């Protein structure tokens, strides 16, 4: 269900919110149409707004499309990255491992002229009897005034979806950092909630988020944008070090590729930490 309906509709919903996005017709087919660059090219200075957005008439511009097969037969990962007037980076990743695993992940980063939360989405299905959903407007700070402004308006939306009001495990993440109390979390033993709860909740959160961002007045002052850039850098660093998916990437595509993907695409503002020195042989 997640593969056939949920993930496809999610991608369609993202496109409907941001305008004329050139998403591929199939999630596991061709990379994003338009200009396609690998994340290594992005780090070399290609794919900037100046040479892309002029071709997109102000809509979301594709600046990345990448597909990679696993050494394990039948497993594919595809990723896309876009930018818009309000968002410096919207990335989407889809892992297709057949009936064993279906994973959809997306993170939306506002431009540094907005101090709004990052929008994080994780939908996972491991067979039909283990479905996980995590959806949150991830605050860049836990300052009470900030949370009141950006997060508290979600309270009535969250209360509509009782089956998505669970608590996320603290095994991997500290929920007091970069997570809100209005986080949606669900764990299901069947795929029925994908369309009955998960998709409408996703739509409502996304509609609130995009409308909220578009209603903000950008602050392009150096002090403000530098401050937001540092908060987003901290978010990336924390996430790169804590994200349990990195282990999954290593299993499917190898440790070297997983580290490159994590630090040069998923959390590109993060810096790999030095690995512990191996003990010397006696």
C-alpha cells in the first residue's frame, strides 16, 4: 500500500503545493526531469538558483536526480532535490526493496531569511505488518516564544489524528532537540491507516507549513541569515550523527557510499566526525 498509493500520492501532494514541479511519473523509473546533477556537482558550485530558477518561471526547480541500485538484488534508492523562492532545499528519497521494505523520506529547509522550522517526513513499511510514520515541523530552537509562534497552531490538527499521537523512541533521538510536541508518530500492524489517517494528516501539516512560510516576511540582514544558517547547520550535524538510516544505507550500498550520501546530500551542512583510532596491536 505504501509503495503503490502512499508514496506516490505524497510526491504528487508535494508538487501540488509548490507549483510546476517536474517530478518523475513513476517513483522507481526515471530521475527528475530538467537539470540533473549529482550531489558532488552541487558541492562544486553548480546548480545555483541563478542558472536554474530563470528557466523555471519561479516554480520549484530540479537541481538533483540520482538513482542507485544495491549490490543486493532488487533494491533501489532514488533521490531528488528542488529549490523554490522560499525553500533553499527540498529533498526526497525513496527506497524500494520490494515487499521487505519501502521507505519515503523528505526534509524541507527554508531559506536563511526565514527562521521557521524544518519540515521532516519519514514513512516506512517493512512488510504489511510493520508500518511507521514520523511527521514533524522540527523547531530550530526550543525557545517558548518560537514554539508558540510556529508549533502551537498545529495542536488542533494533531488532535484530529489520535492514531498518530504516539511517542517516538528515545533510542536514537533526543526529542527535546529539533523535535516538537506536535510531532505525529504512528506504528501500525497493517497498511490501512496509510490512506485513512497518514495521508490526510500529511496534507494538512504540509498545507499549514507552506501557507505559514509564504506568510512570513523574509529578513535578509546578515545577522539574521547567519544565525539561521548556524541553526540549520546544527540540525544537519545532529541528524547526520543520530539518523539510524545511515546503517541501512551501509548495509545496502556500502559504508563509503553511505557516508558520501549522508554528508553530501541528506545533511550537507554537517561534517563527518573523526573516527576513533583503532587500538594498536600488542
